[in-house]
């Protein structure tokens, strides 16, 4: 009997064998002597043979994959530029947006609970991001609107403007931000390997002072901010703008970010490679710690 056996190096390195069903007066299958090469991860190929089972071990050719016991494929070798999202990926509010907002509001006589403010902030911010003011450069007015709406149920008619002015300045320095664990050491090692690094963030101009205060701005060749460019992720135009500024084509870029639609899908639709950052794990192309970049990139 002749069996076609496919040696496929997919996740788990499983083998898939397909045999012609036995039947009466079945015509013998024609043996194929020339293997067909099919691309598989890690730059190798899998080999397909028609094999006489009587001589199985003398005909089979096994090609070992380059990487063993891992659940992901290394990134393509053409990557020369790595862009990193800022808030939620590279840096995170500390101790939380709600904690800072609520503490500031209480100083102005607005009685609020940290957790309530934090929950309401993300609800309001998610809706407010559809407001194009931020992409047109009116960044301070955008945030004034967000803060006003966040405290609307709690202010009891009190003006929120004094609270906003304090918050605007608080989040303009590094005091209430923290760099993601292992980010600085990992990015420094990637620079040493020859990669160019850039920040690509849906943010406002205060991000520059934040990164400077945290002493990580010098790691990056460029800092691209949506309010300065007049366009936000996932719009392909922002990715095209970065390509032009860095004189590289789409295949040269890898983007890392925590938002599936804006960062992961946005970069992929622009023709870039992409990695999702953080929990929960929903993509094969995802990491939860910056140090994992060192295993995925040569």
C-alpha cells in the first residue's frame, strides 16, 4: 500500500498522515519521486513524498525546525524599525487615573471614590475618543471635556475647571506615570542589536515631557504623537506618515501596542508586522512582558 505522508511543522510539531482507503481491485497509486516544497515557519520547508510502506524508513526525510518547544514564530528578518504605543504599553498611569482624579477633586470639595471615578473615566474616555478635536490639535479642550463629563454626576453644581487645570499639569510630568516592567532594558538591548525605535501614540504633546521626566526619551529615534500629526491610529495615514519620516517601507516595521483595534489591527492593515501587548491572551502574536521581544526578534 502506498501512503502520502505530510510532515508538517505546525504548533506542536504534529504529523498528519492521509491514506487512500483500501478497496477491492483498487489501482495502485502512482509513486511520486520528486518532493514538493511547501513553506513553513522558521524559514524551512516541509517535504511531501509518496512512500512505499515496505521501505518507509528508507524513504522518509525529516527536517527539524530551527526553533523547538516554542508556541510562536520569530518575526520576519526584514524588520528594522520597532514602534511602541505609549499609554497602556510603554507607560501606565500611577497609581491609577481614578486615584489621581479623585484625590485632586476631594481637595476642591468634590466627594468621590477612587474606583467610581476610574470606572467612569474609561467609559467617558472611550466615547470621547471619537471626538476629532484631539486629532485637530485642540488637545487641552478635549481633556477639559473629558474631565468635566467624568465629574458631572459628583460635582453638585461646583465648577470642575479648577480640578481640570491641576490634573492637566499633573499628567504632564512623570510623577504619575510608571514605565512598563523590563521595557527600558529590553529596548536598550534592541537598539544594541541595530533596531531603530520610535513611539507611536494616540496622545497629546504632554507625552514628550512625560517621557523626558521618566528618562526614556533618549532611547527613541522619533516620537510620533497623533495630536501633532493630525491623525490617529488605526487610520492608515498615520502609519504612512511614520514610514515617510523614517524612510522605510511597511515591511520594515513592527508595532507593539495594547489596543487590538488601533494598534494590532491598525498596523496589520497598514502592511506592518504587529504584536499585541498585555492580558488577556487573545492572539498568537502577543506578548505580556517587554522581555519577550528579545526572543521574537533576532
